[in-house]
């Protein structure tokens, strides 16, 4: 069915649903006489307007709350007003940028004396925030808990007043120091990074855009990849609808490598009002690249008779999912598996050779090599030789103790000498011959000096 055949049907239904007094004029325009706006529309617009004005859709629009963005000077007071036409027996609610409820109807939810109720009716909820600080800046939410829940956003921009020193800033009188003008400074919003949609392949080019609004004077944007500064396009400046602040934007373009996989790209705002504080946004990027692999033996120096595992360690994005093991000169391949290890339960000399592992992902494949040389088995000590070694150690220890004991005993005997007399020495000095000396000795004569003999 073509468009030409559909339009008459739509026109017929439009005429059937039109309110009383609505008709089609001779010049082909739809005239809604009973509507509040009382406007004229073209035929196509009339059809779409009639469909949009169905009772369910009108009720949906009536239940949608609305509010407005606000700009306030730091230290001043801001009023947030939220209105709704059809409340559907539900109350309005205000929440701060941290999604903490401030007021639910006329009931206070957050204990902050700076926040006061201005007006609470079924169709309006207005609150005020006094002594506004930079931390109060952000997006406030007005909600009505119908089915479904409907919300409206109000962006609060906080301007800071500093001593005038810039020709391009707006001046105002200082209430604290009359005669000293102040400069209105807009605090820039947290930047937003756009342009990243999905994973990139290695060597593809990425373009990222960064934007921050609410600054006065206009802020500057810089790019970084980790700790490395990225050269971005010069900052573009556009005046905000409020006519007081500016939106700044910048873009960066570079070719990605495998080292960029998982890297964080940061866009930072530089502005005098931040006083060195960091205000930045981050975008993590994912880079797809072909795999690499290396073979690691376990144990590192395999010997004949041992168990050996050759681990094929694959790296890539995505991670390799298939491993093919081959031995040069051997057909067919040894193993095709998702397990990256090749196992030798009991090594022998015939296992020596060059082995290859091919790691494969949907980005490609990579082959690593390892040359296996099976060494002779190391001598394994028997239990009997171990027993003999223990006995020999004990005997050596005992001999060592005996040697130490003999050394101490000899040293003791040297320091303590003994004295004694022989039978010959008792009378030999006065006797003319040996027999007489013996007789004198038996008789107990002790004429001369005792003869002394020493032993060691």
C-alpha cells in the first residue's frame, strides 16, 4: 500500500477523532477551532498532531514535570522550581547530584539548614539553597513517582567571585568591600568524553572528543594517555545559552597499538577557579591484536625418567583459545586442544627434539618453538647408602670428641708434676758400694739429700 493510499485513511481517522468544530479548510489546511492554541497546520502536521493528541499521550505529557537550569554566584542563594500539570495523586521530589533526596513533598529528607522549602503544592515543589558553594554545583533531579517514574533535570552552575584583574570578566560590586569590584568566574563542569564506541583493531585510528561547559573565562582542555601527554586539537570555545559562561571542546586523534589495550585516556580541565584541583574524565579503550606465545618447561632442566610439562603461554586480545602441538619430523600433530600444556609422563631419550606450539585466536595465530634435550638421569642415593652415611657421621663426631678430651687431659698433666724416691737413692750417697747402699736403705738411714725423679 503506497503513501498516496494511506493518507486518505489517515485523514479519515483524523476527521473522526477531531474535536467538535474542527474541519478541513478549502486550501488544504487543518483548522482546530476548539483547541486552546487555535493554530493552522499543514495537512501532514495535522495528521501527526491528531495522533499525538490521543488521550493517553496527552495524559503522559501532562504528568511530565519540568524545571530550568540555574546560575548562581558562590555564597548566594538559588531557587529550584519543579512543576507538573497532572500529579496523578503523587508528590514531587528533589534530589541533589549525589542522588540524595532533599525534599519529598513538604517533608525534609536531608539535614542541611541551607536547604529550605519555598513552596509545596500538588503541582509545584520549590526549594532554595543558600550560601551556595562550589560543591553544590551539578545536576539536580525533580521526580514524580507515577507509572512509570518521570524526571526532569536542572543544571546548577556556580560562579565564583574573585578580585577583578581580568579585562574580559564581568564586574560586580563587592558587598564586603565597597569600591572593590569582583570578577565573576564560572566553574567548569566535569568534562565528558565521546567518540569511543567499541573495541579497536591494532593500528586503527581513534578520534575522541571532550567537552566541558559552565566556565568563565573559558577553560582549556588537555589530553593524556596514562602519564604521557597527547597532542590534541586547539580548544574550541562557544558561549552558553545563559550568555554568562562558555562551553569548551577539544578532540584528539592517534593510532592505537597493542600497548594501548586497557589504557585510560584522560581529558582534564584547566581553569583558575579550580585552584589546582583535578577535574577530568577518563575513557578506557580496548585494542584487539594478534596473539604471541612462548614455551616454558617445567622442570626447567628435564632429565630422563622425570615427568615434564611444556606450557605454551599465549598472550593476546582476545586470549588464544586453541593450541596446536607439533614435533619436527613427526606426522601427524601431537595434540590439538584448549589446554596449553603438553605432558610427558616419563621422559626418555627419544623425546628429544624441537617442539612447536601454535596459539590461535580469531585475530590470527603465532607459533613458538622449544628444543628439548633430555639429560641423563641423576644418581639417586639408595636407602642403605643413606644409612651408612648417617653411621659414618656419628662415628666421626665421637672420634672428634675423644680427641678434644685427650688434648685437655694432656694439658692438665703438664700443669701438675709428681715427686717420688727410689730405693737406691735412700743411702747411696754415703755407701762405698751398691750392697752397702741397699743395706743402708733398708735400715732407714737418711743421710743425704733425697734424689728426685720427675715424670711427665
